[in-house]
């Protein structure tokens, strides 16, 4: 546990220097695909591969590996495969996967090498190699946003039969299988094994919440007990209650960064819980969806939360800034990815660690609870030989076993395995794991089609202009955004 906390904090510090936009302006039309579910992704990388403009979500180029354990296909020997290479971003979870790989080598004799690439150049390096149909790596732990491009361009192996015939699809939470592995949405076709789960949650000051005087004052003002909020309305009440500028106290530190995907992710936490969505799941229509009454209400709520209760200077905040506000004692609650809560769970980096608690997103007006997705899934690259594809599937099958997923969690990985998430061992590893386990049953994601970056850029701009800049009204902003998304989707054949 101590090792996990310290390493996670070190990666936070290092990523701050190289990732998350760092205050740089986002290009008007990005030539790369910024990750919409990765905390440390950058929009400043220029890809040498063009984002496809003709990839409707109903048509994909399928690459299926011949497997001795999937879909009744003929057996394929792993031949002389002595090493598997896995490409992933440079951060602690990749180190944890390397540790797991050592165990695999001990058991099978096949070496596992995790090749790490810094976040800002991760997409660029991967898709440059993919464009050349290179076989430098056997597997990649890629963002969920890559699924559309990876599947429709024939980069990823179709893992549907493999996952189903081995029962692997039943070992992970349905939400993670859908958003880390499935493309198109609702198709039942899977291109990745859910590997590193992550999503947004909350840290809070237990000592403030449990103070008898604060509890009495809150009950007198709002008529109910001060406790972990069950609804977004309660969260807003609590945020307002603890906002006392004269004492440098504020209710909630939330995502607002315009570069990358931060403000979109923050808004999604409320948006999804309010019952709003980005598209009709059957037709991909966006008009009347992006700008629905539920979406408008969620956007108005998020703006109010920012306006009333966000610490000063956090108008362009992401994981580092929300954690900093909490550590400084400015915030009663802080929104963040669970991947960055280890920094709050140790006295070395948070003087309030002993009195810091964690909770999953509260419910919207109808009781629905959702959280914006982070994390990645593991895919097999189609350009490698059938023998290497078989060896890669053998590794995933081994890695997916419950005992290995438990060990993955023990060393610091965020498992998506249903049983491990429920196990007392997992829940006790870290103080935020119970909230994480709850959250991984209710995650949702941004678009994962090949042109998702084109949709993300105006989304970030419009949300920032309204929430932080105070420009226009919520319905005007979302009407304009719906029109923009509709145009992009029609131009690229996503809406027929």
C-alpha cells in the first residue's frame, strides 16, 4: 500500500510537467486524437495518421485471430513465441503490469515487456506504427476512444468470440466491458479486455462533515443531516454551506480545464446522472439529445456549482489543481479520478490524509447514478502473426483469471473483475477502493468513434465559455453544440 501511494504521487508530479495541456492553447482543429478518458493526455501531439472521415459506427473492418480457445476455430500453435510486447503510456499502472508480467514469465517461460511511452506522445507513437502496419508490439493498452479507429481501420483483433467462449466477458462489470471493449455501441462486438479501470469520484473532509457544531448548523439551515451526499442537490447544499471566502474555505473543487477533456468529464458526471446522453444509441442523432431538458438542467447545475463554491484560481483546473486545493485545506470536497486519490491518502503529500474520506458520485433527480469513465482496455494488434496473436490471447486469458486480477489489484492496478471488486481484500487495500468498486458499476463514456476528437474540441470550448466565462445561456450553448455535432457526424457518415 505504501509503495502504491508513493508511486502514484510521483507520477502525478511528473505528469504535471508533461501532460494535461499545461496551460497551452488547444488547436482549433486538432490533428491528433486527445484522450477523452485519460487524465494525462495532451492535445498538442501531431499525429502522422489522418483521422478517418468515413467510418460509420455500423460498419467495421473485422480482424479475427484464429484461436484454440475461441469461437470453435482451428487451433493455432504459439510456435516459437518467447516474448510478448505490450505498449502502454508511461505511468505507474504500466509498472504494475510489468510486475504481473514477471509472474507470467515464471509460469510460462514467455517474457512480457511493457513498452512505456510518455502520455503526450502515446497516441502519436501508437498510430504511426499502426498506419505502417507495424508489428513492434503484440498488444496495446489503449484508451476507449481508440476503439472506433482501432476496429474500423483493421488495427485491432476482434476478441468477441475469444472473450465469450472463455467466459471472460462475464468476469468484468458490464459497464467496463461496454465502454472499454465494445464497438459499435450496443453491437456486442468486443475489441479489448477491460484492464485499468478508472472514473471520477470525490474526496471529502471527514472532520468538517463530522464536526458537531457544523452538523447542528447544517441541520438548522437545510433540514437534514450533514453526511456524504446522496444526490447532486445535497452535494450543492453542502458545497454552499462550507463556502466561506473570509476563511478561505470553499465547497467543491471541480474540473474546469479547457484543454484536453477535463471540463467535459466534469460535466459528464452530472449530465449522465441527470439522464442526459451524447447521442441516441440507435441512430446516433444528437439534436434533441445533446440539448435535451436534462442536459440543460445538468449544465445549469454544474455552472452553479462552479460559480458558488469553487476555490478561486481554479477556472482552468484538472486533477492536479483539485488535489492541490484539497491539500491546502481550501475545499470540503474535491472531484478527481480515482487514479489520483493515492496522493490524498498519505501524510507525505496530504496533511489531512487521516481525515480524508471518499465517495462515489451521487444520484441525479430520478435516482440515476453515473460517472465519467477513465482507464483503458487491452487490445491485440492485427498486424502480428497468427502465432503471436494466439500467444497474446493466452496472456489475456491468464491475466483475466481471478487470482491474477487479485494480484493486479494488490500491486496497484485498478481491476474491473466483478469478484475482486467485491472482495474484502480489495476493499481494504486503500481507503478509496470501496468508492472505486461502486463507481465501476456505473461508468459511462464520451464518443469513441474515429472522429471523437472533432466532437471533443467544440464541446470543451462551449462548456468552458458558459461555465467559466459566463457566456450565454445553457440552452443556447447546447443548441449550438448539438448543431455542431450534427454537422460533424453527418459529414463523416455517422448519421445517415
